[in-house]
């Protein structure tokens, strides 16, 4: 299609929605790669997927200290701030049997992730649309534990104040 060709010249906006949590969310095609932007900041896409891949490949403890066990281990992974879900694809490849729970307060951005980032095809993924702080408090109360927790909580360039403290 012509939009794919034009994307090599300048970004093509495929979709715009408004979210009460993130304001305007755009799905953008640039160089034939889709990204999801909120608050003028890329939230998901192949570039971020590659960034996550590099970060996750450098994890030393506790997950990758016994390299031969990684593919066969059923880790419990928690993602706070799912967005469009780029991290999920990386985790599915690196830890194919991991049970992943992902939390995001913004249903709009998660729905865009399903439509444009194949988030609905991810394996072993449970998505919770709720406030991350409340979710963590419930998990602590229920004594649920995770092997690894990824925190990626942004609203545009801002990290919500309640996630800037040690507690």
C-alpha cells in the first residue's frame, strides 16, 4: 500500500484515540514499522522491543544464573505498565514457559497493543486493567510472589509520583 511506501519518507499516523490516562495516543508507521505513542513518547514498537531484548539479555540474577534451565522454567513474571506490550514478545521468546501477568491502567493503549502489536497472540499472558499500586497491594495481601518484576510506568515522559518512592 502507498502508506507503507510513504512511511519511508515521513511518519504516517494510522490511528488516533483519546485516553483519560494518556491523553492522545497515536499509532504511527515509520520506515514500515509500527509504534504506539502516548504523550509524544514511543510506548511500544520494534525499536522498544529491541531495547527490551538487550536489557533482558543482560539479566544476571536470579533468572539467567543457570542458563540451561531458562527455557524450561516456569517463572512468574509481573509487568507493571504494559502499554502496547513490546516487552511481552521478548519475554515469550526468552522464557517460553513463564507465566506473565501484565498490569496497565489504560485499556485504550492495551487494546491498541492487541490490534497493532499482536499482543493478543502472546503466550501465557494475563492482562489486568487496573491501577498498578492497588494491584501490587492486593498481591502482597494475598502473599502472591513473582520471580521478576518489570516496572515501566510512564505517562508521557512522567513517572507517576506514587511510583517514585521506595515503598
